[in-house]
């Protein structure tokens, strides 16, 4: 993530100063790619151990991931270690984490989401990466209504998800949480439609792959690691083709 990228005002005013401060404590011998890999290991270990059923552990790990995911880019710039590999780890990692986090989140609240919603999520996320790679705009805005003074970004969403699992401690009704999840999907849908409308002219095969591959999620929905890997490969394909 870069402070020069288009982003929400909440990022610049609230999150960026915090991330910059945290990054200042990281030893220079630790590379940005190490930070990116650490976040990968953290969430994968959380998933494999099934420790995410504990809301304290899940919230803590998501909070640490949120920090690591934001400071790796800052550390890369401050140490002048930006690289193509770093970009691949960052954006392919984002694609991978999206599916893993959603899967764990649904299980924490025992929400049996229709497979169609998971398929749509895959499409939404792929379109987001598609737009980013071809326009060089890594904006994390999901909702931006300047006339109303309303904005909501991926950082805000992830931070919200970080603390939602703690609601299970007060025995929040499952139906209530299902409504919350549907709202989050609606936000992703609105953002994705906005992104599709802004897409430049692209090779039809890229769009076809973006739409068709997530359909396979329907048949392997109980294998989130495989789904995440597929999503990451799609992002890698976009990155490599953009660099040609």
C-alpha cells in the first residue's frame, strides 16, 4: 500500500499515522517480503488449526494481519526495497486472504451462506484486482459519496470485521449476524459494479477468465485454501500480463 495511492480520507487521517509509527519500530534488516509472508503464515496457521472458532484468537489474528498488510508497503518505500516480487506477494496475498477470512468468518458465526454468494464474492474480488492492475489505481474505496461526506474503505471494512467476532461473546443472534454479512456483500457488490463501469478496454479473454474461474468455486466451496490459491493465480496472471 502506498500513501500516494488514491484512498479514503479516513486512511490518511487515522490509519496512515498509526502505520507509519508502527513501521518505525521494525528493524531495517527485516525485509518487506518477510512482513508479507508473515501475514500469509499467520492466517494460514489460524485456518489450519481451526483456532478461529475462539473469537478472541480470531479477532487478535485479524487485527495483526490488518497491521502487517498495511505496513509492508510503507516499509518497502522507507527502506527502498520495492520490487515486482513484493507487488506479487501483496496483491496475490490479498486475493488469497479474501476467501480465507470470509470462510473463517462464516464458520465463527455458524452462517451457512448460499454458494452463489461465495461465487459472487470471487467475481467481485477478481474484478477489483483487474481494475487495479490495468489502471494502476490501487484505490481501496468501497463507497465514496463526497457530496454527503460519506466514505467507506477496505481498511474500515477489515477493521470492522476484526472486532465483529467478539459479538459472539454476548450471544448475538445468528439471524442478526446473517443480516450484517448480507450488508457487507451488498457493499462489495456496489463497489464491483462501480469498478466494472470504470474498466478500460480489455482483452475479452481476461474478462472471461475473471468471470468463469470463480464459477468453479461452486464445486469446491469446501476447499477454501484451493479457492484462495486459484484467486491468487488469477491476480498473478493479471500482474504478469500488465508488465508486458
